[in-house]
């Protein structure tokens, strides 16, 4: 088919009208320009009132000044206990319902119900001390010969089998507590 035949075919086709009539299109444009709710015109908003608040805050774009949010404070033991009591006697309540009733956030309620009642102490566990038997073996070795005192404290665990499970920090701390001293390498005299 050449171009002339295609134009002739298109002109003679029965086309269905899908566009609204002129009157319906004018009514639609008028409704868009002057919206009404149940036959009453909407009041015009000006200035700050004209800004449309989003329905769901989490989908709204946040500017750089809004990105940083303050974290809610950590609950005390009594507050966590209060939340657990509420959940015990009202198990049908959700986290959000408990939060609304107690005044805490949903995240605080969830942490209080799923986490420990008292927070775990932060920090290292501490060092074990040498037992009296191990301490006697160490002192016996150090007092047996003057050259034993020249061994670095961290290496004593390789020489004295009773203290082989302890690290150099425990051994050094124990010897300092007993009154042993090591000269500071920066203060030693050069020969």
C-alpha cells in the first residue's frame, strides 16, 4: 500500500469517538478550576496555609535541616518494667497501642519488651588474678636465680608452666602489685 491508499483507508474507517463532547469537556475544566465538595465551594488558602501537608510523613522529601532526628531517651528499669506489666495483663495490645497509652515511642516499647530488663554493662570483662598456687610457683621461679628476673615479664608464661594460660598483662599487673619494677627503656642509660 502506498501513502495515498493508506490515507484513503484511514478517512473511510469508522472511528469511535473516545473524547468527551465539547460540553462535557467544558464542565470538567470548570470543575478542575473551581473545585467543590458536596456542592459547597472550597475556601481559598493563602500563604503558609496553602502548603499541602502530605498524608504520610515518611514519603515526604526531607530537607537537610530535617534529616537529623533526636533519638528518644533510653528507658529506666522501672519504665521497662511498667511496659512489661501492661503487656502481661493486656496481651492483645500492640506496640503502638502500648506506646499511645504509656506516652513512650513504639521503638522504646519494642526494646522494653524484647530486650533485657536491665541493660548489659558495657566494657571489658576484666582480668583474672593468679591463684595462690600459681603465684607461689612464679615467685619461686623468680627467686631461684637472679638471671630469671631479667626475663621479660610477658615471656614468663612460656617458662613457668603454672601460669601458661595467662596473658602478659595479667602477669605484669601481678608483678607490679607485688612490688617488682622494670626500668623504663627511655630512662635507661646508654653505654
